C-alpha cells in the first residue's frame, strides 16, 4: 500500500454534522475530494442542499439530512437515512458546535445548556449511534472537532461554556477511543486554533491583537487548510492513532 493511497477514501461513507457552513462545509468538500460519499446532517436544510448541489456538480456523491442533533432520537434517524441512501457509515465527523461570548457571571442557564446541548450532548448522541453500528461491523472512524479552547482560556472574550464543552469533547474522545479500540473503531479529535469563519471574526479590532497578532504565525487559518488534517484522521493514514487530539493552531498554544 503506497503512502498516498492510505489517504484515499474511495468507497467510504462519511457523515458531517453541521456540514453546511464554515469548517463543516470545508470538511465535507475535503472528504468528497478524497473519494468519500458525504452526508451533511444539520439544521438549515436549504444551506445543506446548496452545499450538496456544489458537491454533486463537482462529480461527488452527496446528500443532506435535516436534523437537530440536540434531540436524542435524531442521531439514529440520521444514520438510518444515510444508510438507506448511501450505505453503511464508515466515518463520522462530529463538527456541529456553537459559542457564546459572555463572562461567567453573565452566562444564563439557558445559554449554558444551549452550548452543551450542541457541543457535548449532540456529539454524544451521534457518536453513540455511530458506535453501535460500527461495533456490529467491526470497523469505523470518528473524528470529534475540539478546540484549543479546551486547553487555554481565550482572551479578550470570555466564553466559559464553550471552553468547558470543548474540554469535555477532548476527554470524551479519549474515553471512547479506549473503550472502542477492541471493536476496530478509532476515535480522535481535531483541535483548531483561530479559523476565519462566521463564528470567529478574526479581523475585528477588539479581537485581532490577541487572536492573531500574539500568535507565532500571526494569521488565522482558512477552513480549507484544516481539510488535509481531517483527511489524515479519517483515513488509513492514521491507522495506528486513536485517542489523540491533533492541534492545528498556527502555533498559538506555544506561548
């Protein structure tokens, strides 16, 4: 098996939660370009359909599933629909996430629950549904999208709910990896730094001095730059890797 062939995802089926914008959309394109059939599971069905149209026009196999992953029953519905249309799911990218900026004493119970419902509970429901199916088949790959916010306290903005939720994602990644390795299931996490998306307004003057100017590379990533790292984790290129958190942050966490 050649080195480059290990990155090939031809014949694989991948699900990307929150795959209709930002990092998720870039991940969907990367997976498709590597050969996978891609299902986007997200709220905002019109946006998902637009991404699917772009993928199909480029010659890729893709579909959209309208789903609210904060609902426990939604995950099984996603996988049932994808399996009926594309076949058994080999790869799950747990990408859906939200963030609210607010100091701890201003975080309402509703906002706290909203962040954890998407970033942790939704991820858990999807991983659980995927894990049951992957265990039955004896193989599978799950990539959870974490964050450097699991490792640092971001500044100048305070975001305690998001930081805590991503720390939970990293630890859950390790727990699932340890449990599911005997079943042929690998579970890793990708922890991006600041990426130029709607969620991270990197050029705003109140953010740029801390987010960008303080970092060794002094720039944000583009969503597309994270695609190759995701393909590494999703493919046989990382076949001896599980329970790891891959940090891709332009050196931000070096300081």
